[in-house]
C-alpha cells in the first residue's frame, strides 16, 4: 500500500482545494477511509496556512484562476449560444414570404380629396408602400406596394380582418397603384391608368458580394496561418481573426440559406451582421476555453492528466 499512499499524498493538496475530477475524489475518499496515516496528512493539509507553507502555492493559485476563468467562459458561452439560437429562430420565422399577385390581393378606392385607400386581402400580414411623383415628369403619382407574410404571422398572428393604408399625394394628381411581387415577375398596375408600362423589381445582390468577401478573407487567413504556423503568438492571432469570416458565413446561411439574392436586403444584412457578431463572440469563447483546457492539461500533474 506504500505506493498508493505516495500517490494519495501527491494528490491531497489538489483534493483539499477541490481541484480534482469526481473519479479522483472517490479514489481519494476510498483510500482515506482505510488509511489512518493519509487521513492525518489530509487533516493537516486542510488547515489554512499549513498547505501553502509546505507546498509552492503559486502554480496552484494560477491553476485555480484558470479553472475559474474556464467556468465563467463556459457560462458565457452557453448564454451566447442561447441568444444566437433565439436570433436564428427569429430570422427564420420572420423572413418575409412575398405574395404573388392575384386578383383581389390588393385593391384601392379613392378617398377624400385626391387620396387613395389601399386594401389588402386577409393573407397579407405585412406590407410596405412608397408614394412618389412620376420620375419622368408626368402629372401623376406612383404608389408602389409590396405585401408579404411570414411563418411567424401564419402560425401566431392574431391579426383580424384586412390591412389597409391611406395615401395622399402632395399635388392634386391621380395615383397609379403598382404591385411589386418580388418574385421575378412583372410589376402589376392594380389601380389607375391601364397603360402602365410595367417593370420588374430585381433582387439585390450585395449579400453575395459580402459572402464572397468572407470566403476570400477566410482563404487569405488560411494561407497566413500556414505561414505563421510555427510562431505561437501570431498563429493564435490569425486563428482569432479567422473566426469572424466563419461566423459571417454561418450567419449568412442561417438568415438567407444558400441564396445570395435578396428582396429585403437591409433586413437580411442587419440580421446577418447581428448574428455573426453573436456567433463570433461564441466562437472566441469556445476557442478560449479550448486553449485553457489545453493549458490546464499541460500544467496539471501527470496523475490527474488522464482523468481530464
Ligand atoms: Zn495512505
């Protein structure tokens, strides 16, 4: 049993500091039950001052600090992960589902002195409009309308009845109501002049460029990483920076799927940036925890190394 006692006494200071794994705890406790000498040694180690005096307390203290940091970072990581999950769910549920034009989806009737009341069908849960004078100088106004719904609205909306809006032009000109289907089909004039020339709203492509930039940055950083692989500090720096393009790419996939064209660019871009920042802080935390774990493994005495 002599050999076992030696092992137990090596672990005792860590055991007294509550810094060993549950397996080691039960191993030590089992031994203490049956070994009087080690029990006495343990009682002494527990007394404040003694243990520190006997052993070099500094590495132990450092170890303890690192373990505390690991704990805090793990809690933060969980919080960030939950937040990212909520934002992702919101991004998916709130994504606009533009409605193709159909008879009666949107109608209009004149109100008051030159105003127009625009009325949407019940399936429309959100809409947007823009009223502006004819850019070619004609004596009329355009009122461009988009209408959409979302998974959230379909499942949880308690809106009753039809949505509507009333618009008034600044000058006493007639209004042409134009519906933008946002699906690659031609715009439709649902009110006013029949000789509407039409047009198509094209999706905006900026998200594709940003995604391309993120991938290019990732590739550049991967090359930089290979170049500085052997210089520990630079490598860590490159790895930390490299996590952002990764976070951005994941954010893009969650918000826009694999599409790069968008009919709701400001919304999508804002959500991607917001989500990517959350994910980035999560990845940084995970990276920090991983590094701490590695350091702890390297600085811990050999007998607790295997149990971690
Ligand atoms: Zn013993």
